[in-house]
């Protein structure tokens, strides 16, 4: 098991997941607004990657994208399915 120490990478991962869950369940926003905010979160994550990013960092970003796209699928099934299919392509 892990040592219980949170690294920056673990904090980032949890923050992205927590943020995406919070956005997806914010029913004060419209479906479009929630979807747009989730896509912006996904976009920001990729803009932080650089050409010198490690393969593990790129894989982590892809895992987070998949989680975000599943949140979108819960809001708008058609769009979510398209995003998930494009991720696996």
C-alpha cells in the first residue's frame, strides 16, 4: 500500500476529478454550461503539458480526460459517447 503521502501529481489528479464532479453536479448551470466548463478543464490540463512532458504525465492526462468525458456522458450521453470514442481512436 501507499505511504499516505500526497505528491503534487496525486493532488492534481484528485483536484481535477473533484472539480469535474462538482461541475457535473452543479444543477444551477445548464447542460451546455456544465459541458463547456468540463471541456475547458480538459483543455487546461492539456495546455499544461509540454513537449518535454513525461510519458507518465501524458498518460495521466489521458486518464483524467476519460474521467471528465464520463462526467459529460452523465450530462449529455451523445456528446459523452462521442468524446469517449474519439479518445480511444
